C-alpha cells in the first residue's frame, strides 16, 4: 500500500502558515498553498498537498479545501477551529487544534514552507493577488490568456519559463510518479 500523507501535509501546511505569518485569513492561505504546491512542482514534478487549483477571479483556489471549508467537513472540523479574521468583511482563519508537526515533510518541503512564510510574512491576501496575477503566472495564463475562468490550473504551467531539457525531465518525473500512484490504487 502506498501512503502519500497528502492530507496530513495539507493540514500541517495550513497550521504552519497560520503560526508563521500575520493575518493568515482564507484568501491569503489559498495563495500560500498555491505557491507551496506550484513551486515544489517546479523543482520535483509533484505538489505537496494534493490540492487542485481553479482560476477564480481573485486568484488560484484549492477547490477541495474551499469545498471542505464551506461544508465544514468532518476532517477539517476535527483539525481546526474556524475563527473570524481581523478584517471587516467576514474573513475566516483556520486555527489548528494542535500545533504544526513537521514529521510528514521532507527537508526540501520544510525549507519551502519557511521561504514562502518569510516572503509573505506581513502580506495580506489582497496584496498577494499582485503575485498570482502577474503576467506569465499559471493563474494569469488560464484566467486571462486562455479566458478560462473557473478552470483547473495545470501544474505544468509552472514550468513554462524553464529550459526545455529541465522542463522535460520534470514532466517525465511527474509522469513516472503518476504511474506508480495509479499502480497502487
């Protein structure tokens, strides 16, 4: 049996970002998770959390997490308290019932969590829109260039600016990983 620990990683990434950044409301959290998954994919050919992201008007949204928040899924309710954020428009923070646990992460993933938290320590979700909406980003390509709002953002779009040989190597690694996972499901 292949155990991926994606849910444990996702939940602990949420806890890490809440514990290590200011005002980690839902909008900011979604963007932090997007950077974690897409930047890790760019280096390794795999995301960290297992979430899939849709190109919504205000940026990338991890659709599974958004659905679980709206439905107050049992798994989410068991791990987090849902608290009002500090802003005036009804923001939401997911506050872990237990602290962040690094045991599910590789050294590379832990370093990336820290790097992203440090980069966006004081940013708000609205301020982070600038980064996800820049020209050439995967969100911008789907939402604006391809004019496909509310569609899934392919992880492969993160590789667009890489050297062709590096890009092909990462895509091959991703394909091999997908084959292994499919074999064990």
